C-alpha cells in the first residue's frame, strides 16, 4: 500500500509532530510519499522527515501560486506515484485533497473545532470563511479522522458529519519520559531553577487560545501560600507581555520563550498547567503526561476527555476562572505527586503512544481502500 501525505509545510508544531509519528511507525508494507505545498519556514522538521528516507515532493508554492498551480502539480504526482490513499491535514491540504476524491480515496485528519479555532486566530470574518472551506472539504472525502472524541462530537453536533472516526493523538515516549531525581537536579542547575521548590510549567501560545493570563493570575495568588514555588512559561505570543506585568518581575516566574528542547523543561518540572480555551487533542498536555507530570487543565471538552482517561493524574478547573485555578493548584499539591505521576504515565502508554496512534491510521487506510474497492 502507498499513502500520499499532503500538507502545507513541515513547520515545527504539534500537527507536524503527529504526522512524523504516523509515518515513522509505519510497517514496511506501507510506503509513504510526502508532498508539501510551500517553502519551508525557518522552524521546520524537514530534516527529520528526510532522515526517514521517504520520497518527498516540495512544491515551494506561495499561497497565491497554490490557488492556480497546486491542483495540476499534485495531479501529476498522483499519476506518477499511483497512491492507494491520500492523507491530508490542515486547511490547505484538506481543500486540495478533496478535489481528487473521484480518483483516489482521501482521508483527512481534523485537529480542531473549526467554528472556534479559526475565528480566534484569524478574526471572525476570515475565520468563518476558513471554517466553511474546511467543512466543505471534509464532506467530500472518504474518511475523516478526528484527534479526539470531542472533535468528533463537534463535527456531528455542529456540522452533521456523522461518519468520522477517532484516532487519538500520540506522543513519542522515547523522547518524552519522566526524569529521575538526579536528572531533574542536573536540569535545574543547567537552567537556573531552584532544586528544592515545586516547579510548575505552562505553554504560551501565539494567540490567546492558551489563556496564559489566567495561569499567571492564579499562580500569583498561589505564591501567597507557597512563595518558594516556581512557574515556567515556554513559548511566546500575544499574552507574554501581560503575563510579565502580572508577574511584576517576581523571580518565581520564568519566561524562556521559544525552545527547541521542550522535553528538558518538562522533565525538570513537577506539575503542568493548561488553561486553553480551545484544543483538539493538546500535544502539550500529552507531552507533559508522558514526562509524568500531574496536570491542572481547563474544563474544555478535550481536557475532560483526558480527565476521563486519567482521573488519578489530573484535575480540571473552570476555564476562565483564575480563582478556581488557584484553588485547584492548592488542592493538587496536597495529593501524593508520585502516585499521580505513575497513573499519568500508565495512561499515556495505554492510550497515547505514537505507535498506537499510527496503528489506528494504518487500520483506517485499509478500511478506506477496502470500502472503495
């Protein structure tokens, strides 16, 4: 079987990591062919995919060029490679792949709530148009794979797409794993973090979906009771300045910006916080769980889905409430951290490993091919 993977770029981000996990765990009897539409950004995982030894077509089209040229170029690749399935992810990939459904079975992965995520990122008007385009594409393809049951339920309730299936996101457990006490101590020395305090970690996103201001406000309250604890923010985005104002130059807040070695920061931490307003199935949470971090999560549906699988390793709070988050931070430190950590890694191994996810897609490829004769 040959699968043609169609994406915009290999930008270093969660969806690209998930694509890498799918392809790197394929068996020898499935041949991947990768097609990227645009020039790679500065932060790209292209070399990681090249190291897998797979065939790659890089079209290097601008968005405007893509409107006029992408369909013809991809058609030529399809005629040359004769794939059994096209697997796309992302708006541009999905829209383009949906134009070939009469020639090849198409499987799309959806990782978001279109009516929420696009308007939050691109504004109400442009975001609504983008959501319409994606849903229109999804209605044409052979199979839609959702990264969580929450995403699947949203497609059913909001768009009446009833035949989607769930393929939970995965995490690379060989890269994201718990640190022993010696490793944790060494990492904290390297990054200038107090070895004797509890360390919390959270992600700053490029827009306000991560809701990092709520995290900062809650932790400032938390410090009145636990003044020696530390909060690490990794990433960068719109809310960094506001979070730094809340921190008021407190030495207990650490802002590291964009980092390439996320696993180091997770391994030297004790707890993870996510206040996200919208997610599909959050990579950041899964990576933290794989590193054995008990988590405090906003009560959006994908987080509730994680909580249902991992009730002994995380707690949830009211999404927009810094007061409720503060109370849950206080609650969490009173639990046995090691028991929560053990429960968390067990859940990852059972439900969220990268190999488990890839096998789910392999099953979907066979079903799509069989159902299309």
